[in-house]
C-alpha cells in the first residue's frame, strides 16, 4: 500500500484500473480496487490537511463510479449497498449528485417507495443530509417527477407542504430508515391517486412491522446476571484451575517465568490480501469471516477490541510499575551512598576496615536490588499468563477458530496470535468504515475464499493440535539480572537497567475490570 503522501487522488485512474479488471473477468479485483481507494481517500480526507472540497468531489465521483461498476456487472443488491454507503460517507455523503444518481437507480429498478424514502432523508427540513441549495433544488425536482407518476397535478409547493406537515406529525420519522419506510408510506398517500386495491397500500407497512417485531429480542435482568456470572467464572478460573499452574511450571522447567506471547499486537497488521489468508490460510480465514457474518459477529469484534485494550492496559501497568521500582532503587542507592560517605569521612585510622565494611554492604545492597527487581518481573510474567488464560477461555466461549480451551503450546499460541491479528484488522476496519460497509466487504471476501477453497487452494497454516500443552518445547529464556561484579571503593554501582519496553509504546485509554493478581509467586501485585 503506497503512503498517503504519494497518493494520487484522481478517480479516473482507479476507475480505469477497475474496468480493466472487469474486462479481464476479475469482478472481485475491481471491487477491491474501489473499496481500498475509497477507504484510503476518506481516511486521508479526515486526517490529513487536504483541499476538502476537492477531496469531496473526487470521493463522490468514485462512489458513483463504484455503484455504476456494480450495476454494469448486474450486482444490483451490491450496488444498492454501495449507494447506501455513499450517502453515509462522512466526506462525500452530502454531495447531491450521489443522491440524484441513487434515486434514478431506484426508479429504474421499480422501487419507487424506496426512492421516496431516500428523497425525504435528503430534503426534510429538520436537518436533511443535503444542505447545498443547488443540490436541494435538483433533488426537489427529481422528487416531484417521481410523485407525479401517481398524481400528475401535484405541484412543488404541494409536495413541500406535505413533507413539512409529515415532519410536524412524526418529527422522529426520519431518524431511522426502517421507521421511515412505514411512516412515510402512510403519510404520502394523500399525494397519490388511489390504487385500485386500497389494501395494497397497507400491506407493506404491516409486513415491515411484523419483520421488525420478529427480530426483537428482549434482554432481561436474569439474562444479564447469567452472563455476568459466566464472565466472573472465566476471570477467576485461572486462580482455581490447577492446570494453569501445572502447564506453565512444566513449560518453564528450571528457567524463570517470562510473559507469554501476546495475542494482540499494538497496531493492526498490514494485510496484503484483505481476506487475511496469508496469515491463517484459506480455510481458517473463511471460517473466521463466516463467524463474523453471523448475527453475533459485531459483538465478537467488540469483545476482541476490549481484550486488546485490556492487554494494552496490562502492558502500561507493567511499564509504570517497573519504572517505579527502578526509581525506588535509585533513591535508595543515593541514600546509601550518602550514608557510606559520611561513615568513611569519620573513620580516621580505621579507614581500611570501614572500606571493607562499606564494600560488603554495597554487595548486599546490589544483590537485594536484583532480587527485588527479578521478583517484580516474575509477578509481571504470571499476571500476563493469567490474562492470556482468560483471553483463551473467552475466545473459546465465542467459538473463535483455533481456540479450543487453554493452551501453553508455542505452535498453538502462534496460530492463535495470527487469528487475533486478523480479528484486530477486522474490528479496526469496522470502526473506520462502519458496521454496514464492513459487512458488505466481508460478504465479498467470503465469496472469494469459497472459490479458492473449492479449487483446492494451498493451506498455509495447519489447524492447532489437540494437546493442551506441550512440556517438551524448550521455553525461551527471560532476560535476568546478572550477578553483581566485584568492585571496590565507595562508589555504589548504578541500579540495574530496565529491560526493553514489553509491548505497548502508547497503550489505549484505560478501562475498568482488572483481573485479580495470581497466587504465585509471593509478593505484591503491581496494580
């Protein structure tokens, strides 16, 4: 992906490249070109110092071209979704020509009711999405032509008055497109000539209402209490599960404990392919996408985002705690140095004996500092292990592929980390483009992966093994404090240097819900 500073915001280049792919039979490739260009351009327009009006026109052109590209491929459902994404675009969503083109498309498809709803969303006086007066005038004319199909005597003033009266009667009707679809159909009946079958006008609102009611699920207090207890059981499981201690102690052997490999990285991965098949293979990537396309998909991504933030908080706490330990050691070293200098200044004839005593005290101080610091690092390692244990249990409960309970096996944790990298990219992308646009992208990626898997694509990553943990894998050694070298004189050596930053340079904002500290080893927590 080219840097934003070198990006050429010419929509004609993207349009030509996408059309070339379509001519070569690569519809998905053309869609990907449009989607990636729109994603990057909108992001740049919001974050960089660019000509906003010029970017708005370029992005609007790209949206309209993308919709026409899908219409040319007879992907009419995808074209409708593209128009919906376009009018919700934070940069170009107010461009009148997008709305005009969308309205004409709906009329061509015979969806006059949907076109009527769309015009009301753009033009209603309570804050319509299109504010430019020239664009509004054009949209009013298009709206009037649509309504004259049923009532040829309708005038523009009559139409505007009817819309104003509708807004006064139902001021919240435009807040939701689903509610608008039924409200506006009833309110606009007076503008149309009566149908031969009057009951047909009421059939659509009643059907829509029944669909909405069937999708409603009431969450009761008992449901919340059950889920709360289940979550509490998971977070406390590491302390009570004997397998937690056994697995990690077997893995460590005689080495000091160290923090495990984290499931999430600070930043989302840069994927060469939006499906993520280079990370986890085609079959596993398809399973993940199909999981995210379920009704629970957005919730799973929110849980993953919470686990990522919690991991960042844990890293921040560890870094701050280690910094505090080093500051205490440095302060104690200065105080001891002052004490020893004062003792030596009054030694007189016993200077040699005092120097030996000072040197022994310095060695003891250095050893004590090393032990305290290593004990703190051990506590950090065990708390990160507990966090990983809870993450594995939560993701297993959500039936995320590659998560089948807890494990300390290196190869299995490597695969889990790759899966979480793909989920990280997914919830980051959903936050940028919105849930609806992201779901459309996932649907396109699912179709691509199905074709690849059906053709016998190469699986780059094997599924995890069934073993819970593998004690035969030699653990990687943790950076430990070297024993203090012998030294003489009265100069206290500097405190041991802190290890490299563990993970997060700039962790996300803090959130509540810390896990309780693990039982081993003895010593206080760094919370």
